[in-house]
C-alpha cells in the first residue's frame, strides 16, 4: 500500500512539474511573444530576443546550477541558506558584468542597463528559488510558483501596453514569483548566514555553474555556426526542423527535477545494476520520443513552414535523432550527478563542447547544413556513450566502497 501511495505521489509530482513548465512556456510562446511582435514590430522584437538570449544563457547557468548543487551538497553537508544566497550574488554579479560587456552594443542608455541588470538578477534568483519546493518535495507549490510567474508575465504585458517598456513584461513575472516564494518558503531566510561548509558549496557549485554555462552555450551553437558559415536561411531551416525535439526538453527537465529530488533524499548510493535500470528506462522513453518526433516534425513543418518542407525533409531523421540523444544525455547526467562529483559533469561538458565545435566546423564547411546535422548527431552520440561509461564506472566504485565498509 505504501508503495502504491509513493508511486501515486511521484506521478502527481511529475504532473505538477511538467504542468508548470508547459504553462509558463505555452503562455510565452503562444501569447506573450506573438503579441509583442504585433505591438513592437520585428526590428524592436529582434533586439528584445537578443537580450533575452543573453538572459537564457546566464540565468539558468547560475540559478539552476546552484539549485541542483544545493540538493546534492545538502545531502552530505549541513549547508545554510546564506551559503547559496551569497553564491547567487557572487556568480550572478560577475555573470551580469560579463553579459553587459557582451551586449554593450544594445546598452543604449542608463535605463536599458538598469533594466537589464534587474532582469538578469531577478531571473537568476527565480531559477534558484524553486529549490524550496524541491527540498521539501512540495510540488503543488512548485506548480503554483510557476503559475504565479506566468500570471506575472501576463500582468507585465498589461504594464507594457501602458509604458511601452518591454522589460516590465518579464521583470513583473520574476518579481511576482519571488514574492510568492517569500510568502510560502524559507530558502531566503537568514540571507547572509553562512555555514562552515561555504567553501565546499562554492567549489562544487562553481563546477556546476561553469558546466551549465557550457551547456547553454552549446545549445546555441546551431545559430552561431550556421549564421557565420552558411547564412540566415540555414538557421531558420535547422530551427524549424529541430523545434519538436527541442520542445521535449520542456518535458524532460521537470522529470529530472523529480529524479534528483528523490535520489538525493535516499542515503543509499546507486550500484551498477540500478544505474543500468535507469539507463534502460531513459533509452526506452527516448525511443518513444524519437518515434513521436518522426511523426510530429514533418506534420509541423508542412503545416507551419510549408515553403521549407522540401528543403529540410531529408535531414529530419538525423536532426530528430541528435535532439533525442541530447535529451537522453541530459537525463543521464542528472542520474550520474546523484552519486558522483560535480567535476565529472564539467569535464564531460568541456569534452562535448570541444568535440561538437571541431565536428561542426569541419562537417559544415564540407557538407553544408546536412553536414552540420550529422556532426551534432555524432557529438551527441559520443556524449551519451561517455556519460554511460562514467556512470557504470562510478556506480561500481560506490558499490566497492560500501562492501569495504
């Protein structure tokens, strides 16, 4: 009976996390961005999307990384809220300064700089903030957190109509979510109060921040390489072909939060047999996703981008498979992270960035956009194999250590 109740709770929590992600992203992609495009025009929207791209690189790299680090490190050490609050300010401050330098051509006034800094920092804290509900396994409030965030975006759009300041759309949402967090949680209490394990939190959190930063840069490599080596059309072609596969990340990321939340509460270390079981589940689900992508991608492109269908249909299978392997490797990374050191994730991420950069530059120059797609597929396949080998090796280490004890 207890097992059935636990399974029911896991299903319920998964539904809450997926629901929160779909609600937020659905409102942004179906409502907010199309309306902004209508009111702002394509030129101003392009500048907005560029700045939001910088937000998408920095904020999850700091906020999500420290969120995950808090769960993992907190299992073994009595860290306090202040340890991570200080790290948010430290890594967030440095990252914001670098982001301002990278986007300096868009920083046309003191007002733009002010709103950019405010958006970056509130978004970093929002990405971190849901650790409150992951620590307590309170996924009903996790959903509410993202529902409030989404409602804030909608309210912020109303403020945009009054002020013509598009930053208010997103800042209002981030601030609304943080206010809800302050009312329902304690993760920011004792804001500057550190523990004796601050150095450990800094070291291990820092590894994850760099690792996540590499990941988010890697996710944008298609736009960077195709734009410079081929041109605008190739960027659009790859974007529409990969969109269905990339959308699956919205489903997998919340599931990953469930997995790490439960595994980090379990004091028993994972053995090889259990790791292979998790790997088998991931491969099975990935196969289902691949079949779904093979059906959904041609239909999607034909319906919404009919003029591109003939030019991209030949690479759909390669692109879908590479996207699914990317999703699988992200899932496996989360599982491995629960029983090994964060440095291994950083090492593998750097390895992946070097491999994918070398392959896409070589293949794209020789074979154009199809060569780029093949390069990404090979790089993602190598990444999956490397994560599985690491997990099998380190799970074996843990088992050996437990037998010695």
